[in-house]
C-alpha cells in the first residue's frame, strides 16, 4: 500500500523520505530515556564533553545501529534498492583521505582567522596521566578515530545526506533537500544538548556544504572523510580530554565579535562557490564517475 502510493505521488515520496530521516535521528530520544534508567546521562556527555565509558559507548553504538537499520529497512522494503546504492562508491581510501584533508583545511582556516585577529591565544597541552600505559592510550586513540570520529560521521552522512539526496534528487530542487535535511541534521544535535544560535548556524552551514559535496560527488566516503576531518581538528586541538583524542586545548579569545559572527558564514559561502566551480570544470565527473546503478 505504502509502496504503491510512494511510486505514484510526489508528496508521499517527500513525506516518506523525511519521516525515515527524522526517525533515524529521533531514535536518539528513547535511547536517552533508556540510558537514564541505567544512570547514564547522555545529555551531559556530548561533543567536546564526551567522556568514554562502557555505558556511553554502548548507547552511542546502539544509536548508530538503530539509525542505520532504519535506513536499511526503508531501502529494502519501501524503495527496494540495496544499501550500496547510497553512495558506496569504490576508491574508499582515496576519498576518505582527501575528504579528511579538506575537512581539516576548513576548520583550520576558520581558526587561523580567529587567531590572527585575537589578542590572546593559549596553548595548553593535554597531559596523559602517568598511570596510563602506552597500549591503553593507543586503544583509546583507535576508538577515538574509528569508533567516535568515523562511526559518527558515517551515521550522520548516511541518514541526512546520502539517503535523502538519492531518493529525492530526481523529483525536487536539490537545494530544497539540502535545507530540509540541514534543519533535521542541525536540530538533531540539540536532542542531547542545550540550544545555541551560533552552533546552530555553524552546523547548518557545514550540513549545506556536505550536502552539495555529496550531490556532485555521489560518494558517501568523501563526505564522511570531510566530516571526520572537521571533527578531528575540533577534538584534537580544542578539546579537553585525552581519552577522545585531545592533544592541545587551544583557547582563542579577545577578538572582534563580528569576526566570530561572520567568519564561518563567509567560509561556507566560499566553499559552496568552490564546489560549484569544480563541478562546472568537470572535476566530479572525472574523479567520481557514475558507476553505481
């Protein structure tokens, strides 16, 4: 019944895809409540405040599994397509690597501008307790790279970029998709944290860049790489916890408020222009051919 209406009506297509994406994000809500029954406070352990513990890691991976399962079920029973149709292109390592570098450059550029205009920059190395062995540290860092950075990026890029863009790009203007998914992606981050307007704008800007990049490249690995690079810089140089990759806690302060308010917006606009230019020059068709049927 749903399948027939989905094929026939555009409104049903849009509604179904939006609902699937919403459910893949909103599944966090019951998990937050479930975790609280076990004395685990997810809301106080998000982003740079995340402190690895068995309970938090368990629910973090459980959220990912539930989110991916929702997308897989939709692909299998509503769209009748394999999960691999959602941007799972070859040359995984290459796309992850160059995407990662691109993400690092994005965040580094913004913070270099902050640093140039700031009166004070503090570099505070994050020390690892002497009681922590080298192997223990390596174990934590492997989890940080694979279980925290890469896994989180994959979940979000699959659910809020690859899936909705692939399902709707033939039917509606892609920028409408980018806006809708950007709102879901951004608001989803406030399920487990308090609302902040500047953080909202930053997330929405990144979401739009990721969406356009996926739309032209059709590679989930490229945007997972970019997303991972962005998060790696933030946690490595602006975090406070060695257990999730922190090396330095850099504090940039006392710079004009307009720099803080508008630098991100300007960088996002420049990135969007760059991506559009690369597409017009044939960059994406050359390096990301349409190989997936």
